[in-house]
């Protein structure tokens, strides 16, 4: 131990003993002055390694062992000296953000929190809040209400977010033409009369604070202010342009519903509620975003979903502090359990029937603003290989297509790696004729197998990305023609062997059969890891990579639920996991979700069947 300390001390620069950098008994009186220059000193000398700073702290503690005060100062020095340039930079950025936040809060503090009685005062506050007239999106319409005497008022809405036809026919026309009331009545009487008699909107509510008024205006509603009243009226007039309900783009099916979510938030939740006509279906609303708020909807079935799961979802949503939440894909990254893993921890879907089916199994659905995708949590790996069409097919056909998808996962992961292993390390594991055919196909190729595979995989990824980014009319044509021309030219030039083209093509087709885009992306990324493992170690490398992947998959959780459940760990659950079970035998819900009601249906749902009647007799 003493030798180690001596070596540490000898390897420390003498400059570390600078009076500006370390507190010694000689300069303790100048401690306050040293603190002022502390950040600059740490930035200047923060590139020193951590072990040298620890050595200096050890030296300081050894040379002044008798003074308790010196020991405390040594500890203070040890903590302060470990700071680096990065920490100083982060501290400066945090200070800048805090300063900007203080300026913003101070500006907001200047504005009154409640709506005023003076109409002109409310107009000035409105102009200051929305930066008018610089902000051209805010429309203010001044008018008069009532008979004699008339009450001055103005309506505020966002151009592009509110429906002007609704505003003209259901707000301005009734208030300006049809209104005739006693203006000398009390504020409550006038407000109730306007709400109950003049405004036929489906949602009319009173607002008393500027925060509520601002949020309603930004959400597409129209807010009305009246002279001499400290209460405003918010009328729902949302009517921005959006895509209508259409066919699913990423989850196409042959049999089943063809509608899909759009960029309309309330239309998306309505599509799910139209399928689940239950009073137990709960939709809780949240606001997310510090700079611009985004509507978040949490949907679950009361009495069925696990309360701990619902509480965990709410806790994670509450902990997110971000300026703007544009899409559900960004929300997934904030809420997922293991952000480093390549496996999806959410089920992202644009199909309302898929969400409805997940809710009946005990999952929780989350909708994000104008995102056309809903996310379901928790998720199992096996459900990423399912489609909504599986439930509409008879069980032999559903089991068959699921088996194809499972085989496709194995092919997409291992086929190129197995080809490399056989060609480079283990040719004796295949028949002699096939081995000679492989060798003959590579006779004129000057590159190793690994290089061929990587070149073709990279080319395939280029074609795939180009097919997505270019216009949709010519996208599929470019993908097919590009693949054919590129493959034929590579074989004719002797750069790639014909057998390798078959391997890469089959691997690509296997990737396309996966119904979940996130899972397909994960398989594509992992495939390169298996290729490198096979290039270095052959079958042994592939086996080791498979073992590591399985160990990693077993450790992954989705909101505390193992994604390989109910296989690992094993649980008695619904037969609808890997194979598609018979509909009348699916009596329970998946055990992994911890649903409060595990019973899906009665034990006997076919009482008219002769086989069921015979089973009843056996039970008796």
C-alpha cells in the first residue's frame, strides 16, 4: 500500500500543488478568493486524469494527519478537484437554461393570472401573450352583444386551427343578431343565458384564468371576452385540416378491417371506442411539453388492466420533461426500460382493432397528439410476430403463417452467417456435391465471402432506403429494377457469386415477412453482428452470438414484464402465443400482463357440439 501511494505521488505534477488549485495550511486564509477562481482553474486544468487528482488528495491527507480541519479541507478538495471540463460546461449550460427560465417566468409574472373586468385590459394582455400584431395567426373579432344597452365583446381564435364556419354560424351570428337580454342583470345570469340559449356548441365552458384561456385558444377553441365580466367563454371550434381515415400503410391485411389511425387525435380514440362499447373503457388525458403542450391519452379497461401497470405508465409520463413531443416514437424512447437494447419494448400500431384487442388482454394504450400510431404496453416478443389478421383466420391457417414468420426470424438473423461459416470454416458439414457447387460458383470471385456479404447487404440497405425516400409512385419500381440490375451486373462482373445473390435475396424476403417494422429493423441490425461473428470464428462464433442474444433477450423487461414470457420464464397462459390456438379453447388471458380478470370466456362455448356434450358427460 505504501509503495502504491509513493508511486502515485511521484507520478503527480508539481503544478498540482499550485495555491490556486489546492487548499494548504498556508493559503487557508485566502479560501474565499480561491473559490471565486475555482471554476476557471478547473476548466484550465480539468484535463488531468482522475487518478492523479486522487493521488494529490492522498498526499494532502498524509502530510497533515493531525488536523481535523485539514482532513475536512482535504475531503472538500478531493470532491472539488474531480470536476472536469465537461462538468464545468454542463454547469454553465444549466445556468444559462435557468437564467432563460427566470427571464421567461419573470415575463409571465408580469401578466395577471385571472381575467379582468376591463375589456381593453384583457385585449392588451392578449396582445402581449400572443405577441400581436407580430403573430399573424391570432384572429380577434370585436362585436357587440344584446339589445339596449349593448355589451362590447371580442372573440379570439387561431387561424388554421378553428373552423370559421362554426364560428360564424354558431357564435357570431347568435350573439350579434339573435341576442336580446337585459344587460343590467348580474354576471352569472347573463353568462348562463348566453351558454344555455345562444351558443349551440357541443362544448361550452367558463374560464376564469389566462392559463386556461391560452390553452383553449392554442387547442383550436374560440374564447369570448365580455366587457364588465371577469369570466370568458370557451367554445369548441376545432377544425384544422387532417388526413381522413384510410387504409393502413404498414400493417396491410387481406381479411379484417382496413381502417387506420390518422393525424386526428380525437378521431383515433374514437375509432377504438367504436369497437369497445364499454363503460369500463377509460381514457385519461395528459399534457406533455414545456414549450408546446401535446395531448396524451392513456386508454385502458377499468377492472381488467393491472393497477400497478397503469400507475407505472402515469409515473413515467409525469417524469418526462421536454419542450415538445412530436410523435409516439419519441415517447417510446423516453419510457422504455432498456434504451440500449435493440429489441422493441412497445407495440406500435396504426390499426384500431389491434389496439382494441390489446386492451381486452390487459394492456395499456397511449395516444400522442397528431401521431397516427398508438403504442401498447407491455409487449411480448411473440406478439411482435402476430397480426390482427391471425384472429380472423381459422387456427390451422393462423398457426401456419405464424410458423413462417418464426422461421423468417431465424433466416433473417442467421442465414448469411451460416453461409460464411460453411464456406470458410466448415465445408465438411454439407454434402460433397453441394460443397463443390459452392466452390465452383466462387471460382472467379477475387474477394472473400465476408466482403461479398457486406457489400450486398449494404447495397440492399441502400435500395431499401431509396425506395422509401423517393416518390411513392416510382419507389417500388426503383427497388425491384435496382436489385435486378445490381445483382446481375455484380455476377456478370465476377464480383459476387450467384449463390450469394440467392442467400441475400432469401434473407431480404425473410425480413419483409415480419409484421412489425421495429422488429424488422432490429433483425437487420443484429444480422451484421452475426456476420462478423461467423467471419472470425465460424459456427463457434455464431453459437456464441446466439447464446449472448438469448441471455440478453431473457433479461429485457417491458414495464417489468419479461418479453419472452410465458416461455422464459415459463407460465401457464393462453395458447395464443406462438401457435394460433382454437378460439373456443382460449379461456384465459395472457398471464404475463397480470390482468385483474384472467378469465376471457367460459370453459364451454360450444354447447351444441357433440364432442362438447360427450366431454360434459365425462366430467360428470
